[in-house]
C-alpha cells in the first residue's frame, strides 16, 4: 500500500509494505522436514549477512532482489544433472570460477492516487561472474567480481505514482548496463580487504539484514540518502570508481570505509539530460573528476555462539560526507526567499553535505524444534542537515518471520514501514510560495 506524497507543508512521507519471499520448493512432509532440520547448520554467525557480516537475522531471506542478500539456491538443484550440462559449471568451480544468472520479474498496478492509474510489468536479468584469483592463477588472497544487468519494462513510480520512495527495488530505465567491476586483495589472513574498481555503496553500507526481505527500494538503501546525494549516489543501477577497505579483526566486529566518485552521472547542465540514468545509460562513464563521497560504518554482532544467553543481533553505526557544493532549498545568495519573483534564482551555496545512520537487526524468536525458523525485527534511522537538503530525517522498521507455515521453511513473510520528513528549509520555501501568491506577486 502506498500512502501518497503529501504537500510540503505536511512534513512526513510514509511507505507501508507487505512482503513475502518464496523459494522454488514444495511443502515438505514431516519426515523430510525432520531430515532437513538435522542436516542444516545453525544459521547464527554464518557468512552472508548484510555487507557479508555474520548473519544474525533468522528472517533474512535466502532469496531477495537486494545484492546483499545471501542467494544460495538455484534452479540447478532440482534439475539435478540436467542443471549443469556437460558439467561445465562444476568444472569451472574447481578452477575458481563461478557464474550465475538471476531473473527477477514483477507486476504492479496503481489503482488510486498518484499521477495516474495503470499497471506495469518489469524485469531484470542479472549476470554475475566471480573468480578466486588464487585458485585460477596463483594470486594469493585476491578475488574478481563483475555483474551486468539487462533491465526492461516500465517503472510504476516513474510513470504512474510519481512518489519519493520508489515502489520497486529493481525499477530503472530499460537498458543493458554494467554495474560493479572490481578486484579485492585480502591481507593478514583475510582480516583486511581492499577493494578497487567500479563499486556501489548499497551492496555493503547502510543495509539491514531483515530489511532485504522487502522489495521496495527504500528498504535497501535509505531514500533520504538517495534523495540528497547527487544523481542518487553510487547505488543501483549506477556504480562509480571507488576504493573500499574493510577490517574484520574477529567475527563480532567489522569496520569499513570507502571513497567514491561523488556523482555517478555527472552534473546536470543545460546541454544534457536531467535524468541521471540517461546521462549514464550503460554504466561505463567511469567518472573520477567529481567531488568525492566518503562513507564509513562500524558493525557489532552478538549472540553468535550456541551457548550465548541472548538471541543474535547486529548494531550498525555509519556516516557519510560529500565534498561537493549544495544549494539551499529556500534562500538565495542574498538571503532572500527563492520564491520571491525578484530573487536572483541562484540558491545559497553550502560547502559539503553529510549524514549519519544507525541500524539494529535483532532475532526475537526461534522455533524450539527448528532454530533456523523464527522472527527478526529491524529499525533504521538516518538524518541530514535541514538547511541544504529536501529531506532531513528518515526512519524505517519491520518484522519478518521465516517458516511461519508448517512444511514451508524456505518461505519468509513480513511487514514494514518507512517514514521520512521533508526538511524545515523545503517546507519554508513552500510556505513562502503560498504567502507570495496570496499577496499578489
């Protein structure tokens, strides 16, 4: 359900979402379920949480459109030998090479509110290629990754709703484009990793494990950050040249930081297109001359051991700073209102922009007879300065339950909401416009 965007003088914009993720599996009989429970390792502390930190959310779905999710099932499994013709994938895996094709398709309709009524069908084919360079060519501690998208169909938000928080996490202009392309080198027995290449921030930073269940874009990368960073920032479907370092001294704690080109599409000019995805249609602009975006994040995971007397969870704190210049939504360079017809129309400029965020992912219940099924919750809060941004506060939260229905352990269902506040400065511009209109200007 979408709560339509409110006028700027009403400061909140709300998203409410229901989601269910289902793997390609049939309901299990009691003997099959007992065999599965006995065979499965305990989920807590396994790799594959958000940003590859330990998994502490029992309700993190194995299937998700988000790149940080732990996708570990394939149509190849039920096809058995027919899923790997001539054993090509198995052969390449022994040489350190893995590849995958993932398709996500969806259909939505807008039945009331928004810009107009209508329905859409959209899809994304994701090709991923990974190489363990140690196995492949003897380069110790090194890995290579790339993925490419073929995006097609119509976006509901773009053409029918016209809202702040996009309905879908895969919504983008139809195109075939490069996303990430990087090499990573690990040091000190894998504790330190340096990643260099074309990177995106939303695959590792500010991601909630439980939040990956929900298909709305804001539950992946908080919409406040996508709205205030130039061209949306280095997030799907646009990545940028960057360097990321991640230090993991033990599995309870991680610290990561990255420096990214601060504008994946380049600045808007009179001679180019206003849409960032049109200014960088194939993901191959490889821009390096824009003011930088720096982001850093620390995460602490607890309850990872079987004898811990607390359910597993993760607390994450992060922040970002952009070194570019940003305009006031309300005031011009002389201090007057931009809504005044006599204004120069040149917004007051600020040096730099920044934001902070915090995330809590917490498992709150696990089924006594199946510790890999149960419920998790998440809360995420983010803020940015009001004077130079359209949005200044963001909050989302939700709950997911994995294995709610008997015999359907691979299914996850959840409910979540997101709310963001339009900044005081932007609301002031709206009031100025109304007052000047009533005054006859």
